């Protein structure tokens, strides 16, 4: 590959941009931990847990959470070092620009659309399902044609089926989040803090109350006998870890807030590692209680936590859990959309995307045109695309991004050993190497169709780069000058 495609953005230039940015620094360590928890606790714990237990791991889903959490912890240490060293909004995109070169950075930014943007659309579809379930409890029913993605068959009360056309609740959810993000990051953080506090109460309540309804017989056998590749046994534990990896996506979104953190070198690592530790503990406890209350074979449903509560025979807790799920999914949409707009913001500042993505509102000091564009695209995707098409793509894109981040830490330690690192990843180079290995292992557990879709997305991204971005790159223009 010609050297012009591998030009690297100087570290000092990245740091200078961070110090002279136009985004306001409102966020402290508590905001950043809350931001991470807001992104992590959502669709994974409220939706994916049941499917992974019923189809892959059984009660051993607890071990799957530990496995996936361990992989995230290794990656989180790498993210913490890079975020403290390069406190900018671009996350893995910026880290790649500094270590692997421009075309690799573009590919990473393109993959982050899967991690942040498609994730927000996926969660919006799950949010729509919980909201409709909540409304049904009050006798409110949406027209079936407006209740799911185009082509989905919706079963009516009389048993007949109608083809859906448009998922209206999912569309409106993304539009509402877009409006909040345009208004300002300080306001968005306040809303997120309230939501995070509420859903933490719901999750902890489920754990405490559910512990009194556990039937130990549901935990036997703890690791069901394997019935095929990825179906129970040790292979099922690994396959479930790949599926529920979706549940951990979000902790690295804290790094996209670096340019709006008051003390990014200190606060961003706290936000990343703090949110990851808290959520891993909660995930393990929820998985243990859920599989103890309900036999794992009954959990292959969109709302496994609600099934667990119904099995306890506590209507009041069912109401609380549904409200908590709706609020939890709302905060995930808020944080993942926030992350997507900030990645596009920094890519636009580098000239790799059109200038509208980095234009800042004179009053709100947010990238408003960027947010509106992203919001419209994701709202349409959420309204028209089934959740099954989106979920594995998110995990695949995220795992790829995590592997590159781990490699970037090793590379920058070698080529920039004297650079100031307020937080240093321990156990070099073994921690990032093991992190890369875990990411590749979990990628291999995902389906062949997902890999094909990822390759298609990859080549679309290359077409955009060679058709637009390479001609507008500010770094390449500077080199030519």
C-alpha cells in the first residue's frame, strides 16, 4: 500500500487539538462513570441474557459473563491508557490514526458506526418492544402495521397475522434522543444520571427480591451437556460469551467524552474502569438469580427479566422492571448516539467527513447538524430493520475495534516510549496481547453470515474513503504543502 495512505497523525497535534477544542468541558468522574453504566446496562441484561442462557450456556451463563467481562477488562485497561494519553473525542479512530495510519483510522471510524450507531438502532427496536408491552398492560395497542420492522409478521389477538410496515415507537425514540443531544451535553448528562440511578435501583431490587425465590434445582446441571457446536457444554459457554458481549458494549463510549471531561487524563480512566467493574458484578448477580428463579429453557424470549418476575408472582415488581427496562434502554440510546456523533465530529475535523459534521451550534455548543444527520439515519434504520439483523453486526464491529485498540497500546509504547501517560496499562505487553486473543476468539464464535455482512460494510467504507476522504484529508494537504 502506498505510504500516503499510511500517514500518521502526530501525537502532539492530537493533544494540541484536545486543548484548543470548541466543546465545553462539563463532565466530572461521576458523570463519566454514569455515562459508562448508562451505555452498558441495557439491551444486554434486559434482552440478550435469556437468549444466551436458553440456546447456549444454561445456568453457566454466569461463567459466560465472567469470560466476556474479563475480555472487556483487558481492553478497558488499554482504552484507559490511550484515553489518558490522547484525550480527544475520536476514541479508537484517533488511536488508530496515531498508530496505524490514515486508511486504518478511516476503517476504524467506519467500524465504530456499527458499535455506536447500529447499536443505538438495535436498542431502539428493543425499547419499542418493552414500551408496547407496557402499554398493553393499560389496554393501549398500537396499529400492528406500525409496531415492528418492515416485513415482520405481527400476530393479532384473534390469531391472524399482519405484515408490519414501520416501527413507529423505535423511530420516535431515536428522534427524542436526537433532540436531547442537540440541546447540550450537560443536559444530556443530567438526564442520563437520573435514568442510570433509576435503573440501578430496578436491577438491585430484582437481585435482592429474586434471591428469595431461587430454586436451586434450576441450577442443575450447572453446565448442561453439549448437544452440538456452541450448544451448551464448554463450547456453549464461549458462544454465549460472544452473544452477550453486546451487553458490555458501551464502557469505551466514555473515551468519546474526553474533550468534554474536566480532567480527562484522570477522569476518563475512572469512568471506563469504574463502570465496567460495577456492571460486571451486577451482570453476574442478575444472571445467577434469573436462572435460579426460572429454568433456563424458558428464557429464550425478548423479555427474560419480566418472565423471571412473573414467575415470582409479584405484579408490582413486574411493573417496576418494565419501567426500568424502558429507562435502561433509553440511556443506552443516549450514550451510543452521543458516542457516534463525537466520532463523526473528530473525523470531520480531520477532513475525512464533510464539514457539516464538525459545525458547532453557537448557543448549545454541540455538533447539531451532525446529530440531526446521524439521528435521522438511525431512526430510519430502527424503524425498518429487524433486531436480529443488527445485533451480531454490533458485536463483530466492536470486537474488531477492541483488538485494534489493544494493538495500538503496544505500538505506541514502542514508537513513543517517552510520551506522558497519566494512566499506564499494567502487564505490558501481555495484557493487550491476551485482549487481542480474546477478541479474536469471540469473533470466531459468531456466525458466518455476520462475517460476510462485516466484509460488505468494510468495502463500502473503503469506497467512501477513496471516493471522498482521501481528497479532503487535512493531514495529507499539510504534507503536500
